[in-house]
C-alpha cells in the first residue's frame, strides 16, 4: 500500500457512495459502490481478508483512491453503473468473469406490456434501463417496486382469469379486465419515471392525484393512490435505483473540471448533446440527449426530423439548434447550462449562429471533434482547440455524452429508414392506406419481422379480410 493510499483511507467517510481505484498513471482501473465507503474500501487492503486472484491483481495496481459520497444506497447503485459506462475500467470487466451486464426491458407499446430482464438490448421498440452490474440487486429493487406499480412479467397462454399475482397486488390482471390497458400503461409510465430517477417529482404527482380524487369523491381511486404513495415512501429504506434529483453536481470531478475550463460560476447541471445522422442525405435526423448532474436523463431526450433537404451537416445542426431554442420549447424544457455539439469548428460555428439568432448568445457551447477527441471552445471570434488527456474525467464525460447523442440519432434514423422501406413495399397493395401501413410498421417494427409473420398474426392485427390480403401479398414477395 502506498503512503498516498494510506492517507486517503484515513479520510474515508462512513457513508454510501462510489469509489475509484486508480493506477500509478492516474487511470481509473476499477469502480465500485458501497453502503459504507470506509468499511468497503479498507477491506481491499486488509491482509486477513480473503481475496481471489483477480482481486489480488487489482490491489497490486492500486496507487490512489478517490470517491464520491452520495445521499443513499439508491444513488450509489445507479451512479456506479453510469460511471462504469463512462470510464470502462478494465477490472470492472475482468472481475465480472465475462458475464454480460443486465438491462430492464419494458415493452410499453405492446398489447400486453411486460417487465423483464435481458442481457442484450434489441431494436424492438421496447424501453431499456441499464446496464446494471448486479442482477441480484436490480431484481430485488423491482420486487419492491412491483408493490407500488403492479406489472406483468409474461403474457399468459390460454388463461382467462387473473392469477395469484393479481390477488397479491403484483399484477394488473389484464386477462379478465381487472385493469384496462390504458390504465396499465399509465401505471407503467410511473414505473419508468421512477427508474429514470424522478422519484421526488413522481411522489408529488401521485399526492396531487390523490387529493383531486378525494375532492371529486372518487374514494376508491384516492385509496389506491394513497397505498401507492405509502409503498413508494417505504422504498426509501430499500436498495433501489438512483434518485437523480439528490445527486450533487459538485461531487462529479468531470463537472468541476468543466466549470474551470469554461470559467463558469457553478457546475453545469443540465448538459444537452446534439448529433446529426443520415445516409447520403436521406432520412436526416438530429438527436438531443440530456445529462443532469453528469448522468443521462432519458425522459428528457428529444429527436428532430430535419426539414432541410440534402447532405449538409452544418445547415442541419443549425436547424436543430434553432428548433430547440424556440420560445415554446424553452418554456417546456427550459434553457440548458451547456450544449455539446458532436463535431468540429464548422458544426460548432453553425450551432452558435443559430443560438445567436434565437437571442440566446449567453448560452455556453462547445464541440468535441471525433478524429482526435479535441475539445473546441469558443474564444471571442475564434476557437481554441484543447487536446486533453484521454484519461481525464472531463474527456470521459464529454465522450459519454457525445456517444449517447450519436447512438440516439442513429437509432432514430434507422427507425425512419426501416419504416420508409416497409411502407414502400406495401404501397402497391390494393386497399392498404397510410394508416394501415403505419399500423403494420408500429406492430411488427421491421420488414423482416413483417415478412416472417403468419396469416393469423396479420388477421389479429388488421382483421380477417385485410390480414388475408396482406398475407397473400407478402407470400408472393417471399416466393
């Protein structure tokens, strides 16, 4: 153990948080979470404590220790997953024994929505939360959440009556109409809001709904909302997901570095990242991702279908920023503390011009150029190009935001392109209009899935006559 580590161990708080083990070069090699930072981190250096060979390798490389203290174990669980995605420490991969991370999947749009666990997300229209390192803790968390927000884990086959889970208050009971599909989806929206870290806001909304129901003398609804509120309050004592509203931006070293770099008075709470995606100028889209206090806030993500034709990244970036900064969008989404543009000087200049046109010239903007991961910072009428260490906290945060905006843009572009291709193949089918084409695209997601659909599935989606017509047409295409 180095002298530096020894001194750090004396300062560790007896509080929940995440810790960073670093090597001699200052690189983060492992990130973990703890209910008690002092006890957990000191365990690594206890001679009597049993360690497996992989952990021994880790301990031999530790030259420094840092940590971020948080309010609850709730925060630690979520923040650990986010920091691992940001820094990709080598020992987090090694110590997992090559096991995949876990995601929570909610197929909200299906005719029988379920909540399940999956190792690899698919582009199937469902919502995914994660990845999470400990599947045990996530399953435990969802068991408690299910009491507040009953959900189904699978679609029953040939079952016409609500099962045991409904009578235990854990399932919506869609089988025999105990809960309607619209009401069930409302319930799932509350669950997803919780998973995104909006617990405080959600509890306030439920409390308002409860008071409105009591005022209109809908006492049954008021009682259900009261029970939901009590269940949520009880969750404060369990290990669950992060409450982003309780995270402190000043504890994120990357945000502190960014504050100093841009000369800001306080760390930027809301950072928005923008990217453009297209193929040879077709189906051009822009993405807007939002990070609050250094972690993604997916409920605030937005996407824009570009109206300007052609292949012009500069013009499309300007259009995206101009639309983002419209008065109505500022009222709905507020003003960000910082905008990150995926691109170099050209894209950043176009974005700044659009910002100035919207009378928001004080809004800070920076760019991140892909080739050398250079940070582009405006300086008067010119730009300063900064090449920071690839291992710095700031670069890792900006890369994380940039990569997330790129992923979101590509995903939306792929959806539009797939939908256009599917629609074009159905254009020649007699009696099939835009509404039916849209319904098929939404139901099956891709042309591949549509081609694989059997006639009963198509009849179930469109009715016996139309389903038979589509099946006959698709059969001719396949042959």
